[in-house]
C-alpha cells in the first residue's frame, strides 16, 4: 500500500549492505542481533533533568491518568506565566553555545528561567556557561529537538513561541488526552504522530519506546483505533500504482532487467505471472499489472509488517532506510508508520503467541513469508498529542506538523 517512493528507489543499495552480513553463519548472525545494542537515534529517549529535580525521561505513558493530572498542573503554571507577560523574545541571529560571551545570552537566560529550565540562582550574565548549556539541552529535550546545547533555527523557533500560545496548546491536548484515558487496556501500542514516536504500554508503564516515521503533510497518517492481530515476517510488497507510473515504468524503459534485478514479479489480473520482456514499456499499459516484490533484504518493508483492521489500509512496518530515523523531521511516509527497532516491538507483541526473539530472527533469515496471528490482539491507537507532561514541571511540546492545534506559530517545520 502506501510505501514512500524513497524506500523503493533505495532498496537496491540496502541489499548491498545486507549482503555483507551474509558471510557469517545464520546462527552467529542471529546471536549478534540479539546481543547487539539498540540502534537508537538521539531522540529515542530523553535524559535531561529539569531544575526541580524531575527527569525529562519517564516510563509514564502519555495515555494515563497521571499525564492528565500533570497537564492540568502545567496549564495552571502556564496561565500564571502568561498573566505575568510570558517571556521575551530571544534574538535569533547568532549561534550561541558553550563558551560564547554575548549580550544575547542574557536574553536566553531570562527565557530559560521563566520556563523553569534554568534555576534563578544561576544569575544574569552574558556568558554562555555550563548552567546555560545544561538548561538549553533540557529545553531542547522537552521539545523533541537534538539536545546539543546550540541555538539553531529550530531551537530559536521553539524558544520564541509565545507563552499564551503554549498555554492554548496544552488546553487543546488536555481535551484529547481526557477523552481517551478514562478506560485503557492492560497492553496497548500508541503511535503519537506529531512526536513521531511509539509507546508499547503494559501494566500502566512504558515497556518500549520507538522512534517512528509517519505520514508527510500531504499524505497524513490517519487517526484510528484498532487491534493488532497479525505480524507478517518477510512480507511481500505490492507497489502502489503511483510508484508504478512514476518510477518503475520509466526505469524499465532504461533497464529492461530492472524488475528481475529487484526481485519484482509482474502479476496479471488473472493471477498469472507475466514475463516483463513481453510487455510494451513505451506506454503506461503495464500499470494494469500488479508489481509484487518478493520477501528479502531489499524488500521495501524489509523484514516485518504489523497488521490491524482499518479503513485506511495503513499498517506499521520495518524499513531498509534506517538512517532516516535520525532525522529531525520524520514525516516521510505516505500514511503508514515505519518503526525503528521493530523486532523488539514484534517480540513484545508475540510474547503470548509462542514466539520469542530467537524464533523471529530464525524466520527472518529464512526469507520465507510467514503470517503469525496474535493469540491476544493488542489495541493500537494512532493519535495526535503535541503537548503533554510527565511530571511536576516537565512539560513536553512538539511541532504541530498537521496544523491541528489552531495556531500557525506551532507549525515550526512547515514555516522554516
């Protein structure tokens, strides 16, 4: 279904990388995968501390009554901040970082003090010292930005969103949270679209947190509630007609062996396989056929597809483009959700279905298409939460990428 064109066009290079691992025995490779550290990117988990001693990182789920309570607290705090005039704009023309001495640093200090990221006892100075460095990293972590302690354009944009606008964002998201957290199942998966993150929740705590890639602005990931009922290991990929017309047909005109080289089979409407050399590629007539990519290392969905019934025909899946998880704006897909470290999530999903990590890895190595039904389907929520709180004074904000919060200042990515 809705797989981004960039996946398809770079599949061949992913195959070359995977082939390097093929020299090791299958069993050794499985053992290495299981023992290896996660391939997390900078935003897999937050590790900054706020001035009150609370941690930005937390295993408290976004979907919880605790979160609702803390958001209510944050609203009262931001009402007080807004009533006192909010915070002053920080001049955004200079790159400020540790060691810099500049009058603009004092404005940055004031801004970070108002939001509670910098202690009042740090005082006023033009010096960007270790206190400001820690406070800025703390601020960046709360806003889903790389915590590098440098004032880039995204950091400045987040700093200069007015307090009253942030207050409105909290109030809007309180309504979203309150409507769904009254009654929650014991196990669930929550995809938070503006944060491009996934939480696997069990017994009221976050068991796993994953970085995600979600739909771009013109092909948005839909809001939905369903139940994950199936995992497909080594799935086939059927190319959407848009990719067939825009990419595959032009490529076949240049290279008649393109389909064969990429393990893509041409299937006629009657279900029979068609020899690509018998097709007239000078026209778009080939779009009537189904283009099915075999399972394997260069498959556009890589090793995993996670299914759940929904009217939008979206799903969650692996990807050969692992580098994209390190991007700041992870809004690349055509509606489906790509999951970093997806095998960890699948292991968690299937733990009550007779599948452990070793069996999953062995099946992946077989490159055979295997459908696994969940013994206990797990509820999944695709939701839109752009502001929440995980503790006293720990308030998180994200870019309102789809413009659902009602304030243009919150659409930082689309404005820059």
